């Protein structure tokens, strides 16, 4: 388990302005998102987690990524419009970035060191891979793309982190 403070890694908001993850006091659920993926309906459950656990300190953070079959081709404005109009997304979205490969965002360079329940770390498998980050910035859990955001193991990990 990596002990670096993930919240200290510089990121930009979807509109390109600097966004400080350390301004978010509680745990984070960081997810690489895409608008044209079979798993895109997970936005509904992610938004529900934000509504249910946001008042207790959780922040869902989405990072759009176009590395998986071009499933996030949109501009920042298109992504923002899609997320707000289609899924009512209220949680912060970061600037579109690579999560794998040579140009992997530093946030994902740190997150991908985190193993999943089977002990597997490394590259992101697909859109909607989820990482739970503790209030103090340590990665504490990794959930693969097909694990629904409201799956019992995700919810119990969130509740334990709050």
C-alpha cells in the first residue's frame, strides 16, 4: 500500500482551472469516467453515493478518460453538459486525462499502485474503476470497473472510511 498523500497531487478541474483535492476534508472515491461506455449508467449510483455520503464527508471525484475505445471523445463543455443533464452529476469532475501508459496522470500513477481485493495492482482495466482514498490522502481500496458503485463491499469500505 502506497503511503503518499494522494490529495497533494496537483489536478485541474474539468474547466482546466487548478483544483485542490486536499480542500476536500473527507474520503474520496476517485473514478475514471466516460460518457459513451456500457458502464456509463454507473453515474447514477455514483451520484447517489455523493448524495447519501456527501453530507458525512465523502466526495466522489470523476476523471474523464478517452483511453478505452474512445468512449470519452467530448470536450470539457460537452462532458460537463452530458453529466449534468443526463445524470445530474453534482460531484467534481477533473480535466480529461490518461490513466494508463506513458502520459498517465500523476494521480493515476499513484492510484494504480493500489491493489484490488485479489491483490492485483497496475493498469486501469476499463472505465469506471474506483479508488477509495482516506481523509488523510492514502489509497485504501480499489474496485474494478464492473463492481457497481453501490455494491456492498464499496459501501462498507466508504462507511469504514468516514
